[in-house]
């Protein structure tokens, strides 16, 4: 997969989701991680609107175009 900003956002968001799940398993709370997830989700929402796709297509569909 070639580098582009959409792939970078996708990768960072998936990592943050996994870390959040792990933190919940350990009963830990990380406000900074939640802020990061919210920020990345806002970017994904804008990309999805621009591309005419939904979030699931963005996260799991690979290429958005």
C-alpha cells in the first residue's frame, strides 16, 4: 500500500482503537488517547463526506477512490 494521508489516518485510527480496547481491558483511562481518537474520527468524517463513502468503507475498504 502506497503512502498517502488517508492511509496514514486509517492506520493511526486503527492503532488508537486497539490501544483503547487494551486500556479498557486493563481498566486504565487515557484522556489523551480519547482526544486523539476524536480528532482522527473528525478527519475520517470529512474524508467520507468528500469521497461519498461511509466510515466502514473507509476503515476496511482500503482504497477510498
